C-alpha cells in the first residue's frame, strides 16, 4: 500500500478533492491510460511545455520526468475544489516556492525494509529500478522536516484518517495559514 493507494482511498472519502493528472516521460504501465493515469509525453513535448512555463513543478524521478501542469491545478481550483498532489519531495518543495501557502504532507513508509518489500511485491520494476527507488526514498527522507505534516503509511485506515484530518483542518479554517500548519503538526 503505497502513496497512490492512500490518495485513492482519501479521494473516496473526501468529496471536495479535485483530481489532477500529472505528466510523465515514462512509458505507460499495463492498465494505464493517457489523460487519465498520466499525460504520457515524449521528451520533445515535455521540453516544449517546460519552456512554455506550463508546469507548476517538474522533476527527474527514477530516470524519467514527472510534472504537474499549471492548467490542471487551475482547472480544479476554479471548480471550487481543493487539490492533493501526489508528487515527490522535489516537486513539493517547488510547489511551496510558487505557492507558499500550500500545506505539504510527507507520507513516509514505516521502514526502508517495508518499502523494499512493497516495491518488490508490485513486480513492476527490475532490480536496477528497485535500487534507484530505494536510494531516492532515502534521500527524500532527509527532507521530511521541510514539510508541514508527516504521516507514516503503515496502516492504511489510520493514515487515511490522519490525512483526512489535515484536509478538514485546512478546509474548516478557510485556507492555509500558519495556524493550520501548527495544528496539523500537533
């Protein structure tokens, strides 16, 4: 049960969350659909969109580029919904730099051993990719303190409740503020 599972469960429970679709240069996995799972872009198209300033954030992750299109976030916000972005640490910190009021939630595995077990259990990456993902996860853990809230993803139901509480605190307060971040940290 990774971050994707957690975010999917959260979306089932919280109706005020709009869905954005990220872009990537990696190839689709089995069952993924362009424009639904991701926007699957070739390198030239990704480069064109970066140059045009179409990304809110983008980064190299696991040997591919991933990014959040500004138009996707603006579409959801214009519809009166909140946005939850399932992005890596680089992306979260990039969003914070352009949207300082964003509330950043760091979802961490219970342990590196458990993360490795989950990655191998998926069966979607070869040994080199598993190693790269584990190395990246260790580097990302060094930035957990830069986030407003940390949630350990060891129990799906509890982690989802904690994430839901953060969103409700944010929504009930009418928007981001230092008070909301302070409450979420407690």
